[in-house]
C-alpha cells in the first residue's frame, strides 16, 4: 500500500516539522527579548575584604540566601564554623583542604548541611570558590 507524502512547505518541511520549527523560532525570540536575567561580568563588582587573605564578591542575595565568590590567597583559611542552612560550594580554580581528611580541586562540589559544624577550610596554593547558602555570620565562626 502506498502512503502519500505529507505536504511540504517552500523549505521542504512537512507540516509537523514546520510547526516545531516555527514554535522553536518564536520561543528563541521571546527568550532573547527577556531582560529579567541577572548577569555579572567577571570584571564587574569589586572584591571586598572578608577575612585575612580572603576576599568576597557578592553575586546575589534573596531571602537571606547568598550566591557569592570567595577568593583565598595561598595559605589563607576560613576558621571552623557552623552553617545555619545548607551551603553548596564549587571550586572554580585551585585546591581546598577541609579539616585534615578532605582535599579537592577545580570542578569539585562540596555540600555542608545546615546545623553542622564545618572544619577549617584552607588553601595552601590559593583558590576561588562559588558558594550558595546563608549569609555569613560572625556568630557562627568558631575561630
């Protein structure tokens, strides 16, 4: 039995493919016009002192949750501290040492659960890390 070929447009697309193509182009135009996104250029927003040898760059704060970068100079450390909420960390460059048992480098992910005690974090060679969690609070630092 011979099935007739579906109708095609000037570009050679069948009706269902043409609809997907039109929908995709429309969504791309709508997404491209959306100005609600937040983009911070790497050179924008100055680094601020945080602790000796550690600088912070705030990216976003919403309802007490921060997205921020920390830059640790070689030999710098963050003292033991508690996390009021879960805190996520991704190493962008360099290596971190957490306490005496954990060491990880670029691309690694580390989660510190809320309410837990976090061991000292150091970086013998220096590091830049992305963190997302509660606002750093001096009351939670045990140094």
